[in-house]
C-alpha cells in the first residue's frame, strides 16, 4: 500500500513538493534496489508490480541524500524507457534510453530480460547520445552541477536527466528529475562578470611620411619640372609631325588655283601637296614623340617635387 501511495505522489506532485515530503534521505543503494525490483517484476510478467516499482523510483529521486552514480542513473533511465514502451510512449522511451546509454554506454540488455530483435532492444540500440542537445547553465556560487552522476557544465535538454546540486564539500543539496525540454530548478548562481573589450589600437590617419622616390642625382631632380614641360611640348610636336607637316606654301598654291577657277587641279594639288601621304618614317617619328609626351604627363601626375633646405624632395605614389 505504501508503494501505491508513493507512486501516486510521483505521478502528480511537483519535484519540489516531493523533496519536501521526504521523511528521510534516500541512499543510492535503496534506489538501485527499487529498480532491480522493477526488473524482477518485468521478468515475471507482473505488470502492476513493475509499474509500481518504476513509479516508486521516481518518488525516491528527489529524496536522494547522496550523489548518484552514472551506473545507477543509467539503470533508472532504462526502467523509465521500458515503462514508456509498455505505455506506448515511444518518444519518451527513446529519450530515456538515450540518457541511459549516455550515462553507461557499455551496458547490454540480458537476453533473458529483453530478447534480441525485441522492439525494446531495437529502440535502445537506435538511441544516439551524440545527437543530444545541450544548454550551458550558470555555475553555482559554490559546489558543482551534477547530471546523471557526472559533474558537467552542460545540461542535456533533449532528454531527461537526474540533476543534483552539491556544495563546496560535495554534499548533495538538492536532486531533481528534469524532463526533456524542462528548465533546471532554481539555485543560487554565480555572477560571472563580463570582461570589457580591450581598447582598439589607435590608427594614425595621414601621419605617415611619404617615402622619397629615388630618381638619380640632384641634377635629375632639379630638371624634373623642365622634363614635364618638355613632355607636354613633345606631345604637341609629335601631333604636328604626325598630322600636318610643312605644307604652308602648298596651301597658298591651292588657294591661288581655286581663285583662278582651276578646281580640278586644285583638288589634285590639295591631295598631293597640302595633305600628302605620310611616309613610314614620319608616322613612326610622330608616334614616338607623342609617346614621349604622354610619359612625361603621367610622370608629372605620379611625382611631386617639394623644395627643402638640402634641395628638392621628390616623392611619388605608385
């Protein structure tokens, strides 16, 4: 009768209320014995006895007065998963089996308890602890957070876990069964100061001295403005050689022939004398002079000349 009462409390009472109703602290050995009783009932096909023992184990969890071990935590989750399969709650069964495998990955079902190929064993084998999702709770002011018997700073949120809080001496202060997706119970958390970001290194803008460009001796630096001016002149001269040539007198003759009415002769004279065909030498000479002028102009855009006490400082940006 007492186990039936405990089972009803376990099903409907909040974990905090269960902890407050504990007459005495429960040991890990007592919890493990209750779980073994659930297994014995399952072997003997005593469904009522099995359900009663499993529910009683849930009631004992918040009464634990000592730290749970991973082996017993896995035993608890296995019986929870077995009960969920019987009750056709397959999602809850998979979650419980995942927690069992995470706590004790070396466990294998005895064949006489769960035969090979049984749906319970298949569900257990398919459980993957590596796929678990976690949250990172704040550390406690003192002591440690224990999940299924193992200290950790990660709370598994996608599966159930037995959560314990200990003090600095390892004494268990509280124990709760936290279902998948549920928040941890309240506890006094440590306030972690947020470090202020380090100031960024100041970036100097426009303070770097331009690097002088070596252009030869000082005479070359002094002659630079003249070279730039000469480049512009060369540009014009090359264009003149390339496009016009010495045709002033030929053009006067062309005008005289037009005035006298000799239009056909004037047109022939214009084509042959005023704008004669350019020779290869003329074209190359004009193009070379134009290129020289363009180079002088580009050099003038890239280089600046500043007077200094020691002469001219030639600086460039390339």
